[in-house]
């Protein structure tokens, strides 16, 4: 994507508009969030201008960088990811409130964000978080953009919460996984929403999660063979790192992570549980607060931590966005 579709001058935003003010709601979905980059590229190719953005979890990360002007650098970075680099982001600290402190995620966001304050971003932006104490949705539209993104991606049990303005904040997916309402509150007259988790939770997905260890499975075939082996090697490495921690929970984790148990690993258990909940919340909220355009890339085959599949996710997001935009324009010729 050579030019971000939402790029505009202050003068442009102040002029009278012949088109409705268009908002973008980017949903959460861990590694599936790389599809957002394809969606944004499709907007650029289709000449769609975005006037405001709200994002949840990985959608907040991509959305903040998009609001700063361009996601080219982020796309290039994700395309360098493999399992080894993905694992490097798991800075295991075994604190009381999460397994990972998120310093590497913070560094990734800072690398691609020239602005430090949300108010300084080129496009109006909001990150969605959840107040862990009250359960309330928190829409972050001002202040430190790094803190806002870090709070929005704080999956409970995986990342430590963020203390901000006297609140304890975690993943916005617990309250508003695809923040259509937040974008409308920012003044959007029409909203495009991207839901990354539609149809992800099903029997096939759960069977994949609880599949036997590599020693008891037949040799993998085809394009995914390398991914299966790499995935299990990385998870074995992550397990060994967790077991190496000097922490009171070490003994219990050791029993839980017994290699003889054909169960999902701890990260997949936590992420899958959050994903099920977020998908159900998304279904309800989209019924109550429907967007004008709903983009649902088919990402069920991409697992929560497969950031090494950037090209595939981006292409799927691109195709899904073009299809949705084409349908929208045919139904609304004046757009």
C-alpha cells in the first residue's frame, strides 16, 4: 500500500463534504489482524477515504498506525515474522496478573508511530479497552497512544493489564470487539466494520486445537507441513521457558503442561476462551449496532499466534474488502 486511504489534510477535513463522513471499525483477532493491512490496501486501490478510526486489540494497533498516515512499515515488518520472531515477543515474566509484560509489543508500536499523543495523529482515532474493575467499555481518544494501544491488546491472562488514569485496563474485546458504536460517536455518518472472528469457532477449529502431539500424528502433507512442525517446536520452546521461571506457579504449570496430555497449550486455552467470548459479544453487538458495510475475511485457518502468515492474511483481507466494497457501491450508486 503506497498511500494510506485515510490520508488527508486539515483543510480537507474542514471543507464542506459532498460525501458522508466515513468511519472504520477494526476488530480484534490476534494474528488474524494482519488482514486489516489488506483491507486498508484495498481502500487505497478503491479510492476510499476514511475520516475516523476506532480499533480493538490488534485492530487498535493497526488502526493507530494507519491514523498516523501509513501502514507500509508495519506491513513490511509483519512480512519478516516467522515463528522464531513471534516467540521473541513472549517476554515471559510470570507476574501475578499475566504471563507477559508486553514490552516487545510496546516497542513494535513505537517503532511505527511518529506521534506520541492520540490528538496528534493525522486521522481521529480511538482505542477500545475494558475497565477490569467495573467491566465498562473505555474509549481512549486522547493521551498517550502507546498506552492506549497497549491497554487495548492486553488479553486477560496473557498480557499484564495497564494502569491508566486510576483504572486497570485490559483487552477491549471483552466489551466491544468490533467498535461500530465508538466510530459513530466520533461523528461517522457511515461505518465500515471489519470482523476477523466470524465463523472461527467451530468443531474443526477445536479439533485442531486439541490435536495430538507431533510424535503421534502422521506426517503432514502439502503447504502447511512446515507450519505444523514449526508451530510445535515453538510451543515446546515456550513451554520450556515457562517451566524455567522461578515462580510459585511453576510446579502447577509443569503438571498442566505435561507433554503426555493431548490438550491445547496454555496460550491457546486462554486465547481460545477469549476468542469464543468475543465472537459471541460481536454477534450481539453487530445486531444491535449494524455497520453500513461489514467485511468478514475468511481467516478460520489462521491460528491465534501465526504471525508468520502475513502474506496470506493480507491477501484474504484485501479480497474480502474489495468484494464488500463492490457490493456496497452497487447497492449505493451515489457513494
